[in-house]
C-alpha cells in the first residue's frame, strides 16, 4: 500500500473506529504527512517499507530543527499509531514503530487565572452583554459555561439546545472518545444562558438559514466553531497578568484548580472534567499545592527567615 493511501485509511480508522477528536486526527495527519515527505526523500513510498531506523531519523531531524519535546512526543505517538495499524491490518509484516521513543514532554503546570481576576473578567463581559448586543450575550454565556462547567472548547461548541437543563443546572456534553457526561453549572451561568436563549440566540439565528440544534451560534447564525471561541478567550485573557497559554483550556484549568481549592473531592473533579484516568486530574492537586505554598510564604510570619541585620 502506498503511503498516501495508507495515511488516508489510517485517518478513517482513527475517526470511525477509534473515535479520536477532530483536533487529534488533524494533528496526527499533519505529522504523518511530514513523515511521508521524509520517507519519499529516502525513496520509501510503500508503507510496508517503513522501518525503525527511518522513523528514528525522522524524529532526529525534527529535533535538530528545534521542535519542542511535546511536538516530538506527539509525532512519535502518531507514527506508532500508524505502524501498529499497518501491522494489524496486514499491510506490514511487523510493527516498525513499536520501539520508537521520543523525549518526554516537560512537565509544565497549567496556567491558572485567580478568582479575583475571573470576577473582573466576568464584570467586563456582563457590562457589554447588558448593552443588548447578541454577540456580547453569547460571549458571556459561553465563557460562563466554559468556566462554570470546566468544559473543553469542543464540548461547548458541540452542545445543542436540548443538552441544556436550566432547571437542573446541568449540561450534557460529548467528550473524548464520544463519551457523554452530564456536568453541573452555577446560577450566574444559568442567568447568562437564559438571557442568551431568550434574546441573543434568536437574533443570531435570524442571520443564517435556520438556527438548527446548536446551542451557541456564530455571528452568521451557524454553529460557532472552536477557533472563534479561542479568539474570544485569548482576547479576554490578554489583559490578565500571568504567563502561559491564554485559550479556552486556561478557563478549564482554572475551574478545576478553583474546585480543588474550594474543597471538592478529586474524584468529583475527575467526573466533571471527563478524565478517564485519575492520574490526569491529579496535576491540579500540584497546582493547588503550589498556590497554597505561595500563599503560606507570603502570609505566614515564620515562613521566611529574617535577614541578619
């Protein structure tokens, strides 16, 4: 099987059999397209001719080009996924990437926006929404839901009106692997969502060919996309002090950390976030401990040794 054909068949496998997200499929596709170009330069065009040495050379070239460790790790995962599928489906005699390894991504604590900073952010959104613009009412509602339910941006964008239960203060979302879960949200989010559904959404829907089932609509009346939400949140967080990512995932990180700071059980936070493994959720305990340590250092009179006079 030629590599381009193998890559397309592998993409369909990830989409229909493994249930990977569109983001992961796109990232893997880009990585493997680069691998195919690298292989072609080595005069390797058949998927069955991929071997461990070529895969290692490909990663080494990417490392020499200065790619981040996280990117190298993802490329290695994409290659292993491809070679494992080739072997299982009978298109290759062995799994060439089974022993492929890449540098581990550096452990990096996620960015967390403080509670007071979140309050100021929402005050700004509420002020704009009060002026009556449907886009502003939508922006407030979607940010309230992202933070209030600690959602992934894809989950918020994929939600339908029928997934929302304003009486029970819950929303049903579809996460990774097409797994559904029901997540709670608070009264401020319910207030913003109610206003948006009564006023903002009908005005946005009138700009399109029909509102459809989507909960959140873009400026042209169709379902809003993750890129639009990413731009919105990035603009909002530009003015917030702190380094690190400034997209919607920062709101998810912040919500999870604030839940733990407030005394929520780790298992409950795992369920809210939709993590398959408790280990993934435990990173937020490290974030909370870091914040606790910093608060202690700044506030406790015996935390720092006095300098000698």
